[in-house]
């Protein structure tokens, strides 16, 4: 199969945990014949290379689990946004700049991407020049997110489905505000074609 034409050099594929974005990322990267990087690996690296004093929000779950696990859903959402914005965004800006400055085309996929990351004019002084695209995947049904977690983890997750649903809803509102395309994860059999169509529409617009 011939790779699909693309107007972007870096594609950000985002969605809250458990919505099904990972199942989309691999076939989508193959469709465009680009490399795929999972942002979850960044968490492992950054946690390894920093201390709780340097990045307290990132290490909070490890240093004070009782307080971390006692967060309300709204507090959990605010914490996720804080970590995405303050910890991951600077690292991702540098990664994007590296790919724009002669690096290979890439699809970056993960829960720590924010819609605002696709709206910058430059990344570490490397101009975007229309080479960045973002696509967000959401799930409107909280019960489906719970089922996805159960299938992935093997055990029922008590609080994660609702927290993820709130995160997904917030991301979708941010996409609307910033004009970033967002598509529902279901129906799953058509999600790849719908993703390709959304990216084509974004390029045409």
C-alpha cells in the first residue's frame, strides 16, 4: 500500500487515557509511513532523570500516594493539565523542534499532549510553517472507557474511568476553542478513515 500524502511533518495524536488512541496510532503511522513515538515513555525517562524536589507534581504519586489518591476528580484533572503543561510541554517542544530541523517525520501519541501545543508559531525558535498537525480522539461514554480499562488492565478501575472521561471532555472543549480537529473513537472500524479525513480537512482549511 502506498503511503498517504501528508502536509505535516509532526502529527500529535492525543486523547485521555482509555479512549482508544493507542489502537489508532499504530495503523495511522503505517498509513502515512512515519515513525511513532509513545509519550508514555517520556514519563519513565523524566521521572528517572529528575527528583521530587525538581518536579514535585510529576513525582507526587510516588512520594505521597495517600494524598495523591485522595484527589477529587476535578483536582485530578487540574493535576493532569499541570503536569502536561509544566513538565511535558517543554520537553515536547524540543522534540518537535528537532524533527522540524531536519529530523524524520513522526507521529507523537500520548495522554500528556495538550491541544495548545499544536498552535505555536515556533518550537525552540524552529518555525512551524504549517508542518504541525494535531488530532484528538475522545470517548463520550464513561462506561465504554471503564470497559476499555478493564480490557487493558485486567481489573476494574474504580476512579480512573470518570477522571479520564472528565479529561476527555476538557480536551474536546479545548479543541473546539483552538480549532483543533477531534473525532470520536467509535465506531472503531471506521476510526482510521475518519482520522485521515479529519487531517485532510484540516490541511484544506
